[in-house]
């Protein structure tokens, strides 16, 4: 099956969070979501919408300084990584990277994970578009492609 990207416009922060919440309804064990975009593009805003909807958490802090936040209140555990400050992908082991296989992984700045980034994942790229954002959902693997059909 050919991998087809889904492109959506989010005119404001509320719609970006809502998109994350909508995607939360599709999550399965072992899912990895790579959040890409420049500083201030809305990666954490998107992640907050997803985590709030999936785990029922009211306040989702950014993992900018802790590098990882975990949430155990949803159907599956969620690991939210912000790798902006990660110096070496080998340090992912200390952050619990190898313990995430049965849960959900959200990764900001995924390129810093190097070869440890799962090949079967959903890339979410958030680009500035005027005052809003353009979000591209690019599946890698049949599971995501099937779930995004008709999104």
C-alpha cells in the first residue's frame, strides 16, 4: 500500500490541540509519533491535546528540561520526549526509551534519536502558515496508513 500523507490546516492553537485529541482516539500499543517542526511551531501544543484526551490529564507540562514526562492514567502508558537538549542518542536508554514498547511514544525533535527512532511510526510535521499551522501526517507502516484513511 502506498504511504499517503494527510495535510490539515489548523488556524489556531485550539484547533491544533483538537487535532492531537482526535489522533488520540486512534492510538494502539507500540505507537510512536515523531513531532517535527521549528521552535514554537506547536509540537508541545499538539502533544498536550493528544495526552489530555488519551490520559485524561488536565495539565501537561513540557518535557523541555526533564527530557521525558510519563503518564500512566490512560489505557496505555504514554512517554512524551523532548530531545532538543539531548546530546547523544545513547543517552536515550537512561530516559527509559527501551521500556516504551507496550505504550505510546511522542517524540519532539525526533532526529536526535538517530537510528533509535522506530521505522514504523507517524511523522507529524507542523509548519507555520500565517497565524496558523499546516500539519502533515505522514504514516510509516501499514498500521498508520489504514488508521489515517479518511482522516
